[in-house]
């Protein structure tokens, strides 16, 4: 049984006891800089600044800018991320909240919070990077047993560094054998490695065919376009898997997709999903123009955060570049002064916070979408 709901479309949330927020990131995630770069280049004034910056970098260093060596970290600490997600569920929908934080290949958020009594039942979860053929997939692994979570994380990391299908089958079988653990194929139709959309989706279907026995659901992602989520719906039907929510929050906007349930604990919720019962909610803010939402996420990442958990107030404190010596250093420590091209980049993003410019940008996006 799987149902999809849209907020405000005749839905009575009082039928449910609990809202579940899955797949959201904290400062423990390492995110490829290409995510921001790819979308920033779609805004003409910013694109001009970035092209200029690329040219100056090449002239100065004798090589092209290699973004594969750069990464950024989301602004929220684990407690702040949990509070943001729980506040939407409790305050906006009046439901009890279950929150599963899933950083990239890292379980520190859940493990850190679980030392506090109020979070003793918090799921220990992650988003596991799984290389496969010419592409890669991300598996949301939710609610690992606390007493073996560190060992499991080490095994996942070892596989990511040295992938092999036989070993993947072993790890998935071992993980899925825990009755309260959920394994979710996150945003399965997103061609993140840009090998070609059709080829990636074909690999996703093949991946489900090979390993579907240990995958419990496919994700409807709150930060991917509806066209792609519809493809995920078709894939889920083809491979006989339920759909599940996953907001994929990185900034300050709470997850745009949630699950609704009458389960009182994450263990109970996991049992429902594994039995094929899932109620997914698309919130109102999911249906805002997709480029506008991406822009807002970029602005959240680039903003100052005075209360950052590690004291990384400026965005340049939270963006890192891996040098030739293998050491990761914050951009701010590499610059004596902010480069002019980056200053233009920052200025452009700040300008788009102005209500008038923001409205004009959204109108332009709507016009382009309709054409």
C-alpha cells in the first residue's frame, strides 16, 4: 500500500499520529562544490563572474580549476538540524516528530546526539555512496543498531573506496537483516555523475534488479524536480517497491517531503515501510519554482551563520580545497584577501535576496518553465 498526498489538497493530517523527516544533512556532510557551482552558473550575472574567475585561476596557476578537489559543508549542527525538522512537523502539522539525519558517509550527527538522554532513541543513519558501473547511487541507511553502527560505517567506507558487487551484496544482506533498519535508494533517477540521463536510469533499474531484495523503498526527493520524481514512481512500480519521502535538506528550508504514519517509534515505522505501507506528503513549499528553491539553498550556504557549531561563520570557512599535499584547508585560510571574482559572486547572491529582485527572478523562472 502506498499513498501520495499534497498539503492542503483535502488532506486531514489528524488521521495520523506522527510525521517522519528522512534524509537531511548537517555540518558533518562533505558536499561537492559542483552542486553550488552548477546552479550558480544558471544565473547570468553570477555566471559572468564565475567564468572570469575560472579564466584568472587558469592564467595564474597554469591549469583549469579542479572542482573535484573542493567541497563544502552545510551550515547546521546536528541539534539545530533536528530542531528545524521537528519544528515543522510539530508546529505546522501538529504531529509527533521522528527525524533521521543522514550525512554523506558519516554517522557522527546521530551518534553525537544519542549521548543526550532526550535523543537516546534517535536513529543512527547515513547516506552511503555506492559506486556502480559508470555511475553511483546513494543509499539512505536508517536506524543502524547503535552497538554496531561504527563498525558498519567502517565497512561501508571500505566498500566505497574499493567497490565490488559481491561485497555489496554481503553488506546489504547484513544491513537488511536488522528488522528495524531501513535501506532506501535515494533520488534513484538523478544522474549526478552526468553520464547521461537514460543510461543512469537504466543502471538504476539494473541496480534494483540485482540488489532489490535488500532495498526497502525508493525515495521521492524533496529537492529534485517533479518530472524526476515521476520517473521514480514509474521505476518503483516496475521493480515492485514502495515509495518513501526524503527531503534532502542542506540549508535552512525544512524537508519538502515527509512521511505520515501512526507509528510511535522509528522501529514501528520501519516495519510499516518494509511491509510496503507508506504515506508520503509533498508540502506546499515543494511546489515553489525549482530554480528559486535551489537559489535559496545556495544563499543559505553562502550566508553568515553567527552561531555555527564549529564557529565557521563565513561561507569561506565552510568551503574546503584539498591541496597537492592531500590536506583540506578552508578557502578563507588560503586567501589573504577575497578574490574579486568571488566578491562579485557574493554580491550577486546578496542582491537576489532583495524582495523585488527575488520576485522578478521567480517570474522569469515561471515564464521559462511555461515556454
